[in-house]
């Protein structure tokens, strides 16, 4: 495995763009379909069964191209949906004095983690709950529906 001259992490791996691969596949299928149609119409007077098979293969190739082009609708960059921002909270509890404190979630938080010193009794506060912030408007609507 290659690394940088400083001995760091390996260089990033380049990947082939999926849209280019699809384009290459479409071009190959198109060329083979045109060749099949050409052979079908060329051999139509000599052997009609073979001609029908070639024409059928060519038509199926173009049907496959149409399916590949129109199966996905709009490109994924246009169909991106906005993900709503959610406020995540962390609840801390002191096992000695039962003090509870709620703060914003920090990266690295997990349940039962010894986190901060208690402000009341000098004990260690433990993360007891990680949850999303309740939306009061949503609760009102939900209570109204019930």
C-alpha cells in the first residue's frame, strides 16, 4: 500500500463516475443493436427466420436503451430533499445527588458515559439519555387531533 512521503495516510482512491459507465454501456448496446438491425435487413431476402431474429435482437437492444435512459426520472441532484434539522439533547444525571441537567449533544456522547463533574456535590455526572428536542407546535397539533 502506498503512503505519502511524510508517512501519512494512503492517497485517495479515484472511482469511475457511474453516469459515464452507463453512457458507455448505452453506446455499446446501441452499436450492437444497429449492427443486428443491419444484418436482419440484409439477410431478409435469403433467410427470413434469421432476419426476424436479428431484427428482434436489434429492437430489444433499443428498448433496453430506452429503459436505461428513462428509468430514473430526474437526476439525483435535482431530487434531493431537504432534511429537517433536528436538535439532539443529552441528559446528564448525578448518581449521588440525583441532579439532572440537559445540554446540547456533543460528538462522542453515549449513554452511561462519565461526562462532567456535578455542580452540586462534586460527583461525576453520567449521560442517561440522548433524545431529540420536543416540538411544542407538533404536540399541540397531535393533542388537537386526538
